[in-house]
């Protein structure tokens, strides 16, 4: 039915607000639903949950074919906690990136339940295959979007005195499901932390509403509550926090909902001394205070536990991670924080300006009161002031409650990222807006309904606008999801938004180097260093490329500058040692390696390179000990095992070489080079049968290595199995006709055979 305001009668409640309109032409004055002007067909409402799920999944479905990108490398590909041989309990001792929480370099991101789901993904899919990881993320987003429909329905029903407002709830959930700001959380595998946290965030809130639901009628605040449901809500809040730290903020949402909606407290009324003087007020007030004592106690325990887990110390961040937090001037620090808040708000309003990383010059600091960007700060606070006015003074009490809860749902989950309580390690992170966008969606729909109500003559155009908005969001989400499928496209998309971001250029360079494009890698690393002259990591990586290109002096110069900028940069010290060793500066190289090990004691690659230096100096015992340390720290360090075996073999310690090779094979049973080196040693000892088995196994694992056939021929030659020796040599020469060792050995074999025939 098309409802017209001219055909309605306004009805006032006892407190003078405008709760609803009635139809004049009805003998019983039927009540008009609050959201009747929102365009949602009845047929769609019958299948609301499934429609929302399908739209949510469809909006980000392209990402299911994506690779592991950006932060996925550290959290998944390089995270040993996901490996089946790693004890599961390590997940609860390490941070999200697989590093010990007690390490100074740890970001203290404690999300063990999210990491546990990664491990399950890895186990069920038979390895680190991105398809399964992305599929779970998309499904989780669909489930969270479905639950958001229930959350919005609870808000509307409570704030509108029983009106469920299904159309408004549906459009809120639809906007949330398709919002492009969620792309990073859904398409990036590490975004699962936000998805799981939001899932348990909503469940925790819904559990809290259950605690007062049975004792609450729409007119009077509850004087009793269910301790069981509050306890369950706190448990779910703890689970949300163990998925991502932001989840604990649900306790603040429960508190705001209890005060504003359940107890129907008007903030302005609290300023009146007589507002709580009645005896009836004391009962529900005591119940409210008791519930908040429980919430405060539960929240405090969760936060204290979290603080203890991270070693009772905050994470350490660098200037490039969050420049505004290092600003010495209090005034400019506050102005820069507010500009960042304004940008976060703008990303929700206009999510077509997205970037995978917002650090390192992407947002230059405001250092002058004449900076034109302060206009954005002023507009932001004008908008905030208008929302505050609606919360406090709007004529319709229901709108006051809805706007207040929208703002609470927008602001409270954002507080951990606000820099107000502690320094965070980013400027803007689109992932942290996954939960706050719930409040944004609610705010948009409340505003849309008010416009439809007050601007009847433009209602059709408003309906078209909301439909176009949803459509644009879907298209943008699909387009942005496609950019998140591989790193090359993702990193280059960042240049369109943040061309001054040194980290964007760094990531393009790193990706280019991984794909063999050295020219582009050098160019982009140089640009990153130009934009950020103190970018030590870029200097280190560029030096590695120059070293491989033979430009040792330039590489040494860059590495010396990197360690001057960051004296505890262990990787730069190690790479400096490698370059100095190549330049013949053996004493300086040894010193660089030892300094690297001082700053990072568990550094197997550094021990390996130190062992190589000692080998060049013929310090065999020192080389052996260095390589032993490398394999102790990383039993899968193949080249260290091989170097030890070859060195022991060449120095004549054959029994020790055999023992070491067999030990290595316990860790790496399918490594052909280990079987090959063991076979060589066994052949020299005279264990021809064992040697033959390991040669053949090495060839089975790596069929196209001519050296394996050559040395097998040598074994048969010694063993006097001349026919097999000749066959092995010929096989090697067939693979590599110019292989001198195989040709020389074959000629020697022919001479031996000729001599034997002449003797007979």
C-alpha cells in the first residue's frame, strides 16, 4: 500500500514525542510501520537472511581465485605455527605472525583462534593452497552479514517500541554486506581476524540482549536480568578478542545499549536532579549498576589477561609506521589524529579511494595552521556536532536512540585504532572499519528513512538513489576484489591512491624482484628511498640485488647506511658480511656476522654464511660448528646440511659424514641432494650396495640431473660393474653432451676395458 502523509493522523505519546502515525481512513486507525517508505518488496523480506548471504558472497566472490598477497606471506606462508609438525600450543605462545610475544620486534597481535583456523585450513586442504583460505573468508563474511540483519532488527525493535522495521533492518544488512571497505578483510586472508572477531562480537551482543529480554517490557526498564546470558556474552566477547583485539569493545556496545535503549535513559534528563528520585527508578537503577559491575569486571579480567599475555609491555613501532603519533607538538598531533579520523569517515562515505597500505608518506603530516586539509577536519567535526545534536535534542525520542546507538556502534569499536589509549602501528587500516561500518550502515538507513518521510515529493528519486548506491557498492567490491587476487595488480593499484607512499614502491620492487624483473625492482627501490631517505629495509633489499649484479661497492655503501640508520638491523649486518666476504674483507665480514647474531640470536641463515666464511679460511671446525648451529635452529636448512657433509667428505672424515647425512635425512627424507652426497660418501667407504640405493633414490627424486648419473657411473666403475658404469656415463652425456667429467670418465672406462680385453 502507498502511504501518504495527508492520509494520516499524528499521535503523541505521554512524553510528547511522535511515536507513530495512524491511517485516518481506517476504522481502527491502523498503525503505519516506521520503515514503510523504504523500498523492499515483501517477497524479498520472506527470504531476508538468504538474500543477504547470497549478495554478500557474490560481492566478493572473485577473490576466491586469488593468491596469498601482502600480509598473507608473513601470517601464513612464513608462519611455522601452521605446520603440522609444530606443537599446537605454540599458537597460544606466539603472536599472529608466528613470533614470540616476548620478542622486542613482536607487534603483540595475539589472535590464536584465528591462527588456529588457518592451521585447520592447511590441514584440511592438504597444504597452503589459497583457494580454501579465500573460500572460508567469503563464507564467513556471508554469515556475519546474515547476523548483522538480526543485530539491526534488535536495534530497531528496541528503539522503536516494538516495531521490528524489517525493511530498514534488511537495507542496513544489505549495505553492510556489499560495502567495498570490507574488501581487505574478505579478500586478504589475514582479514579473517576481523571476520571472526565481528562474528563473535555480534553473537556476544545478541547474548547480552537475551539477558534483559525476558525481564524487559517496552515501557519500563528491567529490574532483573539473567546472569547466565551475561556470562555467556562475556565468554563470547573473550573469544572475539582472541580472534582480534577489537572484539572486546562489544562490552562498550552492550553498556551503551543497556543505558540508552533497555533502560530508556535520556542523556539530557540525567542533568535534572529529580529525574532519578522516584522509588521505582531505584530498582531498575540498581539492576543497571549491577549489570555494569559484571560487565566492568569481565572486561577488566579480559584486558588484564591480554596485557599479561603480551609480556606486560606495549609493542614498539617505528616513525614510518605511524608518523602522527611521533609528532612532538601536542596541537599538531591532535590535528593530525583528527585528519585521520576524517579520512576514515570519508572511506566509509566514499569507499572508492582504497589502498592496501597507508603508511610512509601516503598522508603527509599537517604542520601548518594554514594547511587546506584542516577544512576536512572542520567538516568532520561539523558532521559530528550534527550527530551529537540528533543524539541529544532531536524531537523524536526514537530517532535520538537510533542515532545514539549508530554513533556508539561506529565509534566504540574504532577506539583501539584511534591512538587515544596507545600508539598503533598504522595510519589507516581499512580492516579496522569492518565492525564500525555496522554503525555507519545503521546511520545511513535512519537518515534515508527520515528523508523519505520529510521529502515525500522526492521519495521516488530517493528510492532510486539507495538502489544505485547498493549497485555501485557491489560493482566496486567486485572490482576491488579482483585487484586483491595478485600482488602485482594490488601494489600498482596503490600508486593511484598513494603515489607518495614509499612502501607502495617498496612492495612493487619486491614483487618485481621475486619475478626476475631486476630493472624495475632497482628503479622502484630507488624511488622508495628517494621518498623516504631513511628506508633501511629498501636499502637492504636494493643492496642484495646490486650484490647479485656484481656491484659490490654500491651494495656495501647502501648496507652501511642502513645499519647507521638502524644499528640493530640484523639482516643488514648479515648481508653486509656477505658483501664484505665477496670483497675479500674477511675480518670485517666476520665482525658483521657476529653483530648480526648479537641482535638476532636465532638466525640460521647468518650462521650458514658465517660457516661459508670459515670454510674459505680453512677453519673447518669453526665452519662445522656454525653450520651445526644453523641446522639446530632450522632442521630443514638443506644447504647447511650439504655443506657439512661435503666438507667432512673432502677432509676425509667419512664416517662422520655418513652419520651426519643419515641424521639430515631424518628431517628431509625426500631431498635428492642429501641422498646424492650420502651415496658419494658410502661409495668411498666401500659400502657399494647402500651407495647404489641412495644414488638410484636421488635419481628417482630428480630425474634430470646429469651429475647424479656421472657419480653413479663412478660407483659402478669402482665396483667393477663396467656395463652399468658405461650406461650411466652415456645417460649423463645424453642429458648434457658437454659434461667434461662424464666424458673423461667414459674415456677412462673404455681404456680400462681395452686393457682388460688385451690381457685376456
